[in-house]
C-alpha cells in the first residue's frame, strides 16, 4: 500500500505533470481521527462518536475541513426483520438476531447512547423505532454542524448509504430500500437552504440560514418559542439576506431568559420567508427523554387515494406512519406541531395507516 500510493503514484504524476497541476491525495482519511491534525487539513473520518463512545454533541466541536466518514447504527424497520427471522427470534438474546449485527458490541453501544437521550422502551417494536430516532438525531447533529462551519468545512459524507443484506447497521436505507428515520432526516438536513440553531458555550443562541444553492434569497427570518400546546411565548423577526453558496448567521436579541420558560414543554420554531419560498425548522431545548410530552390526538384524513392530511391538537414528536402494503410516505419521522395540518403524499393507496409518536414509547 505505502509503496503504491505514497511513492509510485505521486512520483509518476510528478514526472508527467507540472507541480501546480499535480493535485493528488494519497489516502482517505489523510490522518486518523484521534490526532488533532485530522481536523486541520485534508479529509477526516471522525469516529469519536460510536467507536469512542463520545456524546453526539462532540460533533459540534470536532469539525474538519472535509468530513468524509462518520456514522451511527440504527435497527431496520420491524417489517424488514420479520422477513428474515421468526417472531420468537425478535429479541436481543436470540442467535438469529445477533447474527444480523456484525459489530461485536453494536447493540450495547446503541443501548448506551439511547439511555443518554431517550427513555429506553421495553417493547421490541418500540425499541427498533427509537433506535432509528437515535441514529437520525446523531447524524442530524453532525451534518448540520458541518454545514454551519462552511467555509472552513466544505464537505460532509456520512457512513453509510445502504445495506448488502438485512442487518442492523450504520445505513440510512435498509436492504429492501426502506427509508430509515435517518434517511428522512438526511433529506431535510441536506436541503439546499437549511435553517439550523446552535447554542454557544456561553449560552447564546445562534440561528443560521445556510444556502448551498445557486439562487439568492432575501426576506424575513422569524424565531418563535411555543409550548407543546401551541401557545406563543416569545417571538422575534429580522431581515435576512441569503446569497447563493453562503452561510449567514443571525443572533436574534434579546433572547428571553430560559428561567422564564419551561424548557421541557417548549420549542423554538425557525422560519425563513422569501417571496413564495418558505423554510422552517424546529429546535428543542432538552433531550427527548426530558420532554414533557402529552398524548396527542392525531387525526388522519384522506384527501384522495394517494394524499392524506394529518393533524394533532398538541405537539406530536417524531410521528411515524406505516402500513401493511409497503407504502412509501413522502414525509415520515417528523414533528407535527400543535394545530398544524400537514399534507403528505403516498406511493400507493392504503386502507389502514398506523401512526406512532415518541409519546407512545415513554411509558
């Protein structure tokens, strides 16, 4: 390896090309993730999360010039597991289930992280669902930290995209092509225009409008704090200009003292409105296990054969829609805000839609 990639190839290129045109990178990553230089030059594979057992929040501090590999595992959907093992094997002690996990301490690592951020469900189906939320939460933290660091960081590639067999893994798509919660989150976190929030070490809340598209936008950036029943607690608006391929941060002041707000029962809603364009994102003050969620009354109404309207009277966290005929939902694993009506497209008509939210697993 060293002979070919560090000697033969660069020497050959040096003999063929002028030095200013000879741009060659001998390896990916260039430097191991445990060395500080890995975040200062070249590309970085950061595995402090997962292998190093560091918290997801470390992603916001460990940002390199090009983050070309990082990841976290999540179980596939229950339907995927049911295709390859018997019902009695759907538990963590069965040999069949262990065989569909090739990391020696994979399930222990998932469980350790889940205990940090979520109420660990006792029901296996709920556990699989929460493991996907956990994976999506970690990868959202990483992707958005990398994008907020533009132009210091100019690339982010997660590990991994898909699977070669039905397995618990780092993938965002399972073996059968089903979207895990992570894949829906990746779609949101990689949108050309992204609204993201960051809390600094000094407790200042910074809001970012990141534009990786080719179009300029200008308009109103609005931040609201609402409780889980929808009551408006605080609001600020600011003019914002977001040029193509830019990273704009706007600190909206004065931010209220959090002593005046029940942070376990409230969230920040960010909105950026430019002419006919509209983007929004939600930010929660506390970890999911510390949220004071109440049982949502979720109603689903069919608009036509492949379109539904979904509504909730209170915040419904991480809504998961499923059906028995492998229907694809255009949106899934999303926060349904109080009194919000959301229109969702389906890949095919269905008779019965099952709905789950995080509240259902916190018993």
